[in-house]
C-alpha cells in the first residue's frame, strides 16, 4: 500500500487503484485487526475521493453539453447521417 501521496491530491485513477489495493488486502486473511481498521478507514476516504472526482467530471460534462441558456445542445441529429 502506497501512502506517499495524500488522498486529496490523487487523481481518480490513482485513488481507484489505491482503493482496489485496500480491498484486495482486506479480502486476504493475513491482515491483523488493527491494520484492517486502518485499511477500512483509508478505503472510506479513497471511496469519497473517487465519488468527488466523478461528480467533478459529471459537472464538466453538463457544462459542455449545455449552451449559455442552459439548454441541451447536440441533441438534434446531424443532416445526412
């Protein structure tokens, strides 16, 4: 488990990889109780980071697909297709 980079600075891809690592370690039977608790807490923070990054992406997409008046754009089929 790499704790080098603070979770709040991780990209979505970094956070999801770290979360996958946490899940894999928790699935193993070789983790002591105290470490399991720390892993679970880290996993919860990583999950929150992933959710925040996804929400940011959704908001960016919404801005891209709405015109200045907030109306959807690009919904009309292109002629000749």
